[in-house]
C-alpha cells in the first residue's frame, strides 16, 4: 500500500467504473475521468498536507504491481483519537484475502503509528461481504443507522462497526 498520487487516476477511475465494486458506495459511477479526478484531487492534497487527517492508500499486488483497490483512514478530532476506515476492492480480487490483509494493515497503522483509541467503519446492511470482512478483522457491530446511505438502489440502512486499540485483532 502507498498513498495515492495523481498518476493513479486511470486505475482509480477504472475501479469506480465497476458496477460490482461500487454497488454499496455512495459515490456511484463517475460520468467521466474528469469527474474521478475531481473526486481524488482532495484525497491527494490531504495525503501531502503537513498534518495528514485523511489518508488514502492504493492497494497493489506487490508481486504483479497490479492496482486492485483503495483503502482510507479519515481521522476525527484529535481529542477523541478515533478514525473511520473505508475501502473499495476490485471485485476480481474478492475472497482472496487481500481485503483482510489491507484492512489489517490500516488498523495496525492507525493503532500503532497514529496511536488511535478507536477505528470505526460503516457498512450497508445488505453488503454481506463487507460485513464478513469487518468481522474477520475483529470489528464489532455496534448498531444500525436507518436510511442514511443514498445508494443507486435507494436509501439503505447502515451498520456501524468499531474496534478499540485494546480489542483483539485478527
């Protein structure tokens, strides 16, 4: 994993064009590469800030130098020592352990390097694969928000998951 750069635009745009990959994503499918560029420019700027509060990483297979997804950690107010994680993985790489490996690395980064107390994740209630992934790394389902995600299929409820620095991770 590495912090995304403008040179990743083509791969990020291709990822966002995959209907399977963005089914539960509120961004939807971008109309053009220019739209994707407008989406990622703030992410890139955040990655180069003097004090980073939004980390957006590219997930690559090191053996093939193949871009397969994105994972990010958005920090909250420093006082609370918490962050929210989100990820998006090319569906061709689902169920191969890459999601768990990437999520585990970002959790380690948050807890070990950033010294966070809590990391949260939200997940559409019908996104069974993501629910399974969050549970595999030890995240705990805390609750449900009603009709908060504007998905292509309509408004969706959202499960809230969390992990504390003191919780067991896998």
